[in-house]
C-alpha cells in the first residue's frame, strides 16, 4: 500500500475502535434513545450537505424501501442496542462481541447465495470463531448480563446482514448518500423518543457532551468519509481488514482509559474469534480475483 493508504488504514482502525469507549461514557448520563438521536442528528447535519455538494445525494424512489431496511439493520437497531448493552457490559467486551460480525456475514451470505462456498477451512473458521464466543461468554459474562448479551447478538445479526442489502439492491447508490440518508432517517425515528427527555432533563456534563460530539463528528461522519477514501486508495479487500483490528483498540482503550480489567475471557476468546474470522472469510482460489463487499458503514 502507499503511505497515504497506510495512514488511512491506521486512522480507521483507531477511529472505529473508539466508539465503544465513547458510548460507555455517554450512557452514564444519557438514555440510549437520547444518545442515538444526538449522534445521528449531528452526523447527518454534516454528511447531508457534503453529499449534496458532491451531487451524490439522490436515491432513486424504487430503492427507498431497501435503504430503509439497511438503515434499520445497520444503524437504527444496532446503535440503540449497543447503547443499552453498554449500560451493563464493559466497552471492551462489547467491541469483542461485535468482532464476530464477519462470521455472521459469511453464514448469512451463504444462506442467501451471496457468499463463496464453505470449504473445510472456512467451516473450521466458523467453529473456531464460535469457540471464541463461547470462551468470552463463559468466562466473562454473569447472569445479570444475559439481556445485554442478547442485545449484542441482535447487533451482530444486523451488522452481518445489512451489507447484503447493499449488494442486492443498493450497489449503484454512492456510499455517502446511503450513509447520510440512513443517519437522517434514524435521527427522525428517535426524535419523539429522545428529544422530550433531553429538553426536560438536566444538562449533561462536559465529559458526556464531549463524548457525544466525538462520537458523531469523528467516529461517524468523518469516519465514513475516511472509509470511502480508504476503499478508493487500497481497494475493498484491504479496507475490510480494519474489522479485525477495531476490537483490539476497543479493549485497549477500555483498560487504559476506563480501568476495565483484562479478563481471562478476552485473553482466550479474542484470539479465537480473530482466527475464526480470518479463516471464515477466506475466499477460495477460483474467486480470489473477485471484489469483496465492504459495508457502507462498519462503525459501531
């Protein structure tokens, strides 16, 4: 890769590992609907004018149902559920659970006929990845955290299937348009749930306000723009590798900034999840030259 490619790659690996920390801080004072509303409204306010200025905002009318489905699977559902889960789970564990998204993507793609065939190596990867998830849950999760883990399971399901909507229906729509409209739609959905409590409640602390602004501006709006630049610079295959690095950043930040523990589940489970994802997403030789899908939004 070029020097610019490496710089974009390193930046994205960091930027999309940070949201778990920021969400953990924000939900100390904000409800999940309030946080999602603020995040999406701020990010949409930045991306919509950018897409309009580039004349890349238009989405053909017949594709709006597909855009709505993508929005629910990629943002409207997952971002609420992550915020809810991090009221209980550590930011590092949330990031590690999201690391299983490539495994779900492989299975969903195979079921719908979008993915390469499951050879022995890929099946082994699925098994290793699930063993890693078992280690994470068995060693790190208590009985009072099961609902939060269930919420994260729905997040992974949404993130793993949303890209299929892109490949099947939205492949011809610019990524910046998809992301901008998805952010705007999600903000509208949460407006009646988040705005009244925001107006009636106390003003959040500066720490929480800073987390929300960083989450919306840096980890959502700017991150999506950088991600598109990364794809153009290094191609979709190399860009997808950030999926494997983000959880490590999330765990490290949780330990260093929030004082979260480096648990046995992390030490045992994360390497297995990482290895499983690498093996499960490996393509067979006959399809090695084909382009691979990268989600329009991979951020948490």
